[in-house]
C-alpha cells in the first residue's frame, strides 16, 4: 500500500527510501522502472540511489545489499540509450563493485565513442 501511494503521488525518492530501508531489491527495481514515466525522474532517482549507496549519505550499512543495489544500477545504466546514459555514474558503480573488466570496457566505449557520450 505504501508503494502504491508513493507511485500515485510520484514520490519516487520516498518510494526508493522505503525500498532501500526494507532491503527489498525487487522493490528497488520496481521503483526505478515505474519512475520512467515521469520526465527526468529516473535520472534523479538513479543519482539519489547512488548517493545513498556510496555518497555522503551512505545510508546502506549492509555491504552485500549495497553491492546488489549497485549491480541493479549498472544494469539500468547499460540498458539506457546513449543519449540518456550517465557514464560517470556507471563507472563509479563499477568501481565500487570492483569490476575492473567492465569498467575498462565502459571507458573504451567512451574513448571510441562520439563527443555526445
């Protein structure tokens, strides 16, 4: 019920906070997927979630859950079209996941890509 209320009110940050506090990875994915309908909401929500995981706030104290959330963020960044993709955040997530191979592949993509990337 709480999530439906947040979705109806387009309170994406609040919904994400509830999902993270409850350690519900399925709800984290759901909130991110449903936020796509609002203009700019998904990008803001991705930035907020990354900040909660590894930024100044670092509210997720469980390392295992934090790494799972970062994995979800990487999947979502990689699925986005190049025009919307935030490569800096993606690389930050990959570094936190200690995934050197994927980090280098993303950086190679940027080096061989267009100026817009």
